[in-house]
C-alpha cells in the first residue's frame, strides 16, 4: 500500500499526471453538461485516453499535466454519452401515458397524503427488458410499504423532468410491485434498529434523532425541515463527514490499539456498512471516499493537501455519476468541505495568528468557513440566506455528538427496564433543545436575506474568497522570506 501511495502522490511527475487527469475529468463534466457534448461514444476514445496516459507516464516532463488534462476530459466525454442518450430516449415520452418499470433509489419520502421516490434502471413498456439510463421523480398516493431497492411497474402520464431528473410521474398507478429476496439485508438491519429507537422516543424528536444518526430524513415534519433550511442547519440532518468521523474515532479507539492495520480495516468496514445503510447519496459518497483516503494517509504516515484530495474525490464521484455536477447535495457537500479545509485555516490565521483557537473559536471559524463557501450555491438555488445561522450552529453543533450517541444508545438498550427509560428521557431532552433552537431562529424572518434565485452573479463571491486566500498566502510567504533574510 505504501508503494502505491508513493507512485500516486509522492513522485512529482506521477502526481502531476494524476492532478491533470482529475482536473480534466471535472472540466470535462462541466463542459459536457453545459454544452451537451454527446459525440464521444466510440470505444476508440478510450483507447486514445489510455495511450495518452501511458505517454504522459513514460515521459519525465511535468508539462504532460496538460496532456493528462485532455485525457481526463475525453474520458468524461465518453462517460456522459450514455447518460445523454438515456435522456434523449426518455424525452419522446413527455406528455404521454407510459408504462415504466424500475428500481426505487434511496428511501421513499412519505408525507401526509403522498409518497415521493426516485426510480432508476428504467424500462419502458411491459415487454421491454432493455434498461435506460436516467432517473424519474415519482409522486404517488401515500404508500408506507415501498422501500429502497423494490422493483415496481407504474402506469401514468410523464412530464419533463427537473434538476437531475429525466422525467416526472404524478400520481401513477402501481401495476406491479416486487421486493427482491433476500433483498437489502443492511437496510433491513437499519430499519429494525430504527424501530427499536422509535419504540422509546416520541415524534418529532425521534424523527430528528434518526436523521442525525442514520440520515433518515423521510420522517421529518415539513415545518421542521423548512426551519432547518431557513436557519442554515440542513447539513446536520444529511449523513456526511461528521457521522463518519465519529465512526472512525470509535473504530480507532477500539481496534487501533491492536495495530494500525486492524484499525484501518475496521474503520473502512464501519464506513462501508454505514454507507450501505444510508444509501449512495452524493454527500455520503463524497464523505465516504474522502474518509477512506484520509485513513490510508494516516496508515502510511503521510499527508495530502486538502485541495488535492478534493480534486481526486470530485473526479471519482463524477465518474460514478456525472449528473452529480448539478446535484445540490453534491455541490453543498464539496463546498462545505472546501470551506472547512481550505478557507478555515486562512480565517484562523487572520483572527488568531499563530495561536490555536479555543473550542468556541474553532466552531465559529469552521461554521463561518463552511457558510462562506456554500453561500453562493444556497443563494443561487434558494435565493435566501439567514444572518443568524452562525448562532444556531454554535448552539447545536457542540451537543450533536451527544444527541447521536444517546439516540444510538436507545437502540442498544431497548427492552432493558429502567435503563431504556433513562436513556430515552435524556435523548428526548437534548432533541427538545435542538427543536427549540431551530423553531426559535427559524421564526426570526427579519434576519433572512432574500434575492431572486438563479442569479449567476452570486458566484462572484468565490472570486472575493479566492483573492482573500491569495492575500493570506502571500503575506505568510513574505513573512517567512523576511524571517529567512534576518536569520
């Protein structure tokens, strides 16, 4: 493993090629999605990409980073062709009655009278067996029986899609429904554990607790979900890096004492199980890959720059699903991480100099950095931003690990008299506090900034952030150089 690490990240030449390839994949995804580039479907292009990478690897010139960039772009152009072909095929059914079969992706969200779900692996017509790329958004009448991974056949009128969805079905009829056997065993284990927790904690506290612990947002009341969005706390109910860091911490503390290798193996195992429980959402996919790479870094005793890690993981996830590029969860997840890992140190240097911030200061800087990087995306999609999100984060984030731990303890101690009652009472009190904070700050509408959504100028905020980082870096480098001269 250490040899692989040295080849990929330590050797400057190979490292430049990897950076160029990843950057090319990201640029290629942007160009392909923006300009609908769909004429690189021939396998010849894959052969050309392999040849370019081999040439770049054999020639010891860092200038080949640009050739690797071209290879990455061609690779992504080839990858998106199938996605666009699927979308073009689906467009012929717009405003028509269709029969479509597919697999439910993610957990269906059931509200008072409707159940909303995502349908993938699409087959149109009753006899057609050929799968088509794309995802449909489906709104059904209330149905509590449907679950992730179920195979269903629907009949209804399809309209044009939105966002990452290729089409939309409103109130279709379920013609067939089948749950594969043995099915998703990890999801069944998750649901069993969630039912144990539900037997002890009341609603809406249990819904908030399960969204913290397992990313199960489906049960959140609409008003609470809206308040979380208004106050800028929606990230705490999205399973991501914070959840995985707690799991890794537990694994390292228990198994890391045996050996670093055992600690690595069990940490990765915990991550993969949790990812399967939550589902392969953009945010958990980003967090899982980044956490695993960080663990490998820890194991080999090396370091990797945050910007390089972001490039590599962004390229991997976009190769997995190119349309993540316009997925709000994927964008917010990367922006938040970039804020914490890149902007955060700059803010720390600005406010504290060479001193280490205390606990409260660390939370303020982390929250401020993540908020700054996600602000343009939030303004573009929603047109709203809360000026008091920092205060709400300061009140909730320090107690979030306690809330998650107590909710988990309810599932462990369910059925044990006295202990289950005490643990449930403690969990409800801390969740009550969180709901009180969210409702209070969510009701302060006068602190909301509102603009028209989908204004492209909001991304100019990133220019200001980038220039500020350059100034901080330049001042730091100048100070080091001046010190060297004096010495």
